C-alpha cells in the first residue's frame, strides 16, 4: 500500500541580505520512493519547479550542515528564529531558500514514523522480487518446450 506524506510550506527566497520573496512550496514523501523527498515550488503556477533529493540529506540538514554540489542544507538562526537554509544549484541558476525549522521537522518526523530509517529498502519489495527470481525451478521450466531451435541432430559423442 502506498502512503504519501505531504505538507504545504512557505519558503523565503533570499535575493540579497535586504530583500527576499515568499515562495509557496509542497514537500512530498512517498513510500514507493522511500529514499527521496520531493519539493515543488510555485505550486498553483503555470511553471512549477520540482526538486528531489535524499530524505537522509534533509534529516541531517535539520541538525548540521549537509550536502554538497547541487543541494546543501543547514540549520541557522535568522532574527532569532530557527530556520533551515536550502541552497539549490542547477545549470539554470542557483537559489538560497529559508524555511522555519518547526514545520519541516514535524513533517520529517511523520515520514520517519511511516518508514523508519534503515527500512526504506523494504518498501521497494526488492527482497520479494529477488526471492522470486532466485527461486529454484524445475528443469521443465528452464528447457524450452519442443527443444532448442536447430536441435534436430543428435549431439556429437552421444
């Protein structure tokens, strides 16, 4: 059964130390993609922006700086408020966003209750699929009915 944990948030896009703009976003966690979190910015607009990255990266970023390259996350204080900074880099540009820590931490806690850390692989059903693929089968299952094509001559030395 697939479970979805989502929440709408208002992040702040930092344009400069003096200027920022609000950016509505939706964070989504799905049990059918248990290692990732998905964020859609500009929800309800004609051109939403989607980002996906590791849930583990976000969990770490709530407590300490984490990530490198395209996605970096770290906790900080802004005007006495606890916030999480999210730096995103792509070939199309870069963005620095801030979001209050409490709603992100509460949302993450919900995802961790649905799929505890270390159990993500169980959601993928890989163990069941591997068991099916590696299950012993009878020779009849492996041998094509009617023999192999071109198998109308006796084997040499038989």
